[in-house]
C-alpha cells in the first residue's frame, strides 16, 4: 500500500513537472508569436504613417501655393506655381490611395483633389502658351484657395489624433461599411463647404472615384493562398524571405507582403483578397548601371503581366527615367486598345527585374465591351488631323474622356517640327476629341 502511494506521488510530481514545462513552453511560444505579430503590425503602421505624413505635407504645400497664385498675376512664376500645385495634389491623391480608406468613404474629397491636379496643370500649360486666364478661371482659382484653406485646417486638426493613435488599429475597427480611420478622414470636408465645379478631369485620367470594380468578381481567398501567388510570381524569392504584413481595406481589399530580395532591397506586394491577383508592387530605389534596352524592358513587362493573368496587352507608352523603364500596357479587344484599363510596370534596366507594378485601373475597369464598328474610315480620320501635322501611325482605341465617357477613337500619332502629338478623332462622328503633346522634362516624357 505504501509503495503504491509512493508511486502515485512520484507520478504526480513527474506529471506536474511535465505540465509546468509545457506551460512555460506555451508562454514562451505565445510571447514570440505576439512579438512577431506586433512587429508586422508596426511595419505596416509605418507605411501608413509615412503616407499620411506626406499627404499632410502635400495638402499644406498646395494651399500655400494657391494663396501665392491668387496674388501673383499672369507670369512665369504663376505658371511654375500652378505646375507645382498639380504635382502636389497628384501626389496627395496617391497618398490617399495607399491608406486603408473604406470604399466610397471620402469620394468627394478624393475627386476634388484629383480634379485640382488636372485643372492647375491645364492653366499652367495655358500660361506657357502665352495665353491669358479668363475671369472664370481666375475666380475658380480663388475658390480653390478658399476650399484648400479649410482642407488644410481640417487635416492639421485631425493630425494629432492620427499620429497619437494607430492607423492600422483604426482601419480594423468597422462601423457599418466604414472603418474608424475612414470616419476620421471624413472630417476633411466641412459640411458647409461646397467644392468649386471644374470642367477638367484630365485626359486618360487615373481617377477611379465612384467606379465599381468590374474585374474582380472572384471569391475571397485566404492569406495563405495569396502568399502562394507571391511564390508563383517571384520564383527567385524563398518562402522564409516573405513577411506577411496584414490587410489593407481600401478601395481594394488586399493582403500585404514584404519580400527580402537578394540585393537587400525591400519589395512590397499587395495581393487582392478576391481572386488572389497582384495589384501593386514597389521596390526601393537603387544605384544601377543600364544593361537592358527599353525594348527589352517592354518585353519583360508584357511577359510578367501575362504571368499575373492579364493577357493580350500592348505597350502603348514607355520611357526611361533614372535607370528605370516605365511601361504602360493596355489590353486589346478585337484590335482596339483599351486605354481605360492601363497596367503600369516599372523595370530595373540594370537587372531586368520588375520593381514596380500597378493594375488598379485594369481591375476597376476591365470588362468585355460592345465596341461596335467605326463609322469613319482610317483615311478620313487622317484627313481630319490638322494639316501641319504629319501622321506617322493610326490605330483604333477606346479613349477615356471627361465625365467617365469612353469613346471609340482613332489615335493618330503625329509629328511637327521635332515634337510628337497624339490626335484623337471620334470614330463615330469624325470630331477631334483630344490632342496631347509629348513634353520632355527632367523626370521623363509627359503627355499634356
């Protein structure tokens, strides 16, 4: 009996030791897991905070420059200010797009900032041609100044709340369809302020405001499936070099990953939660020597885009800036270029690697269209082009125009006195819809 009790006591002691070790092991593993999770949250939080800080700077800079434009008259200084405002507001729109804003949460503000970018660049171009601004245009600039003053005050007022809080945590807390972060940003627009109406929304605009996402009609996948998509696309990256950062719940819902490349440059990738499609990719800047041609880069961009599942694309624009090739690809339908569905790819000309990718316009707009046939002949479309322009090439395209219109056009690529122009002729009625000129700048070529 006594031996039995001793055995029982020894068994209990051993069991207690085992349970104690198991408990300690669990606590250690749990602590490590929580530490890793907090590290990932902090990484994503830093990305959000950086974009929000840049948003504040761009809004403040735009307001200051609009105040200067209002009193500077019509001169080269005003022209440069307007061009700078256009860049600041374009970057502000990009900053908002990189933040976890709920879909349709602050559409009016995003649209307003985006339109200001196009409008101020148009006025800058007008002054560059030695044309005068109309009284209506000057009055609109004054209204923009007043609206931006309120916008600046509102964003500065809410900044303390944003910086002291956590954007990531706020983005994960929902009240209906809007997360808490979006609800905070809704204070950007005061209820008693009406944004001035502007006719201009920019040719081939990147604006996706109020647009339904047409090309992601897929079921939701898990983050593990999204990670497998990353591994399939980037075969030179090992699984242990992929870090899951969490989710972004903006216009697109994505799983976000950080990839460690061989050159120790961080690569950030967003995979859509619906369909597991690559939405964006970005890599930090690197010093490099050009080993690939622009033609090589175009082929690399098309091959990679095909790998992501976006097929039948054509290079419609390419340029080299600072050792990188910037490639715009558009899908084709029955020989027609679909400009609203652009995919943007950035290729490192030193390594031939993809270092930038953005398919938001494609997944927002791409669908099978009823294009119809052109009522105007190719020869007639060429004849409509101004006589002082020499037509090098003509091709059919679907052109996105103001007020969310999509028009079947002939795109005439023309030259005159060393300059290149794109003339868009309506394929149904023969009217000129738009003329763009290629402008060479220190930051590459632009279409204006």
